[in-house]
């Protein structure tokens, strides 16, 4: 792994994926990490009367909050990183951006829902695994 896409959503699982990359870099050397937050496309009633710039600033502020702890961990470890914010279907954006940026791996947290819960709720991880044409490393945080 040299160039990695790290999707984050503010969960402990996403942070665990960031910590995995910190440990990986300590053992294997230099990495470039692209930290991605995907926000759902807002629906018209949510943004009624808002200017496009105001919507983008609001979503960027939300993404900054979500990305902040991960960016801090990567910075502290001296890992090169860039942040990205996109709107749309999470799994599709993850795979498309990894391809666009030339990332060789996607490292992402997963809640590890099993059985009926995963089928009923769907799974971003499952969809990324299905769509991706590169390795996807799935990290599950310890249960508290």
C-alpha cells in the first residue's frame, strides 16, 4: 500500500481504520492517505431557499467535524494526507474516487453487522467490496 483511500463517517470503526494505517505506516513506511467523507445528497425540502454556496459550506463544516480526529491522528503520525468531501451514494463515491485518485487500496471501517441486520439495512462495505477493482481492507473496532 502506498496510496490509500480512507472513507470516514465519524464512527469508531472509521477511526480504527485510521489507527490501522498509522500502525501500517510505522511498520512499512511512507503512505499517502486520502481521507473521504461522503454526505448524502440533500433533498429539496431540506435546503429550500438556501443558496448553493450555503449548502456546500454547511456540508463542508459537517465533513470537517467528522474528519478532524482522523486528520489529527494522521498528522501526529507524520502521514501525508489530503481531505475530500463528496455528495452522493457513499459506496459508489468511494470506489469512483479511489479510481480517480489512483489509490491502490481502500481501507475502511465496518460495523460488522451480520445476518438479517446486514440484509435489512444494506451495507456500504458490502457494496464497496462488490464494486471495487482493488483491494479493500475492512477494519472493525473493538466492541465496548
